[in-house]
């Protein structure tokens, strides 16, 4: 008999079989560019707690993945998970050899600055802009 709860007083030696079903959670992987435009369809998978996943992000001509890997992998935890793989359109390099990306129609340089006391993290700066 399928019962969500078992209650009562056991009067004699009794055997009760209890079966557990793992919870299912949703893994969502999106692929927008840095301007918010979706590059391809979102991947949605239903996984149980403890399931492993491995997804290879698609490649697009003249675009690079910003600040991450093209492989999304891990073990599903006990909650829904959303992963966002962000792409930037490349526009070549500047005289210092830094990659130039197109951000809302303007050339920009991506600054990967994780070790500064300013805590800038990953910042997109356009030419002529300053941080005060």
C-alpha cells in the first residue's frame, strides 16, 4: 500500500518496507551574449540529487566565452540550478594585445582583475571611461 506517512502503535513484531524516491531538480543552462541576447536554445534537464552532468557549450564564429570554460559539469545538489555561459563578440586586439569585445555596439576591453583591493572583479570598460 502506498502511503506518504506511516503512523500508529506497533503491538507486535512488525516489518514495514519503506521506499524512498530521490527528489528531481531542474538544471537550466543559458547562453546569452554580454548584451543579453540569447545565442542558442536554453538547455533544461531534470536530474536527481547526486546525478552528475556534463554539457559542452556551443561555439560561435567571432564570439568567445567570457570568464569561464566551455564545459559545464558538476553534481546536482538538492536544489534547482541555473548556469549562464556568457559570450562576447570579438573585434580583434588592441595595441597592448588585449582582446577587444563589442559591447552594445562599442568596442570595449575586458578587464579580468580579481586580485585588486578595489574588488573590481570582471569589469567591462569602454575606451575613455574611468572608475572613480
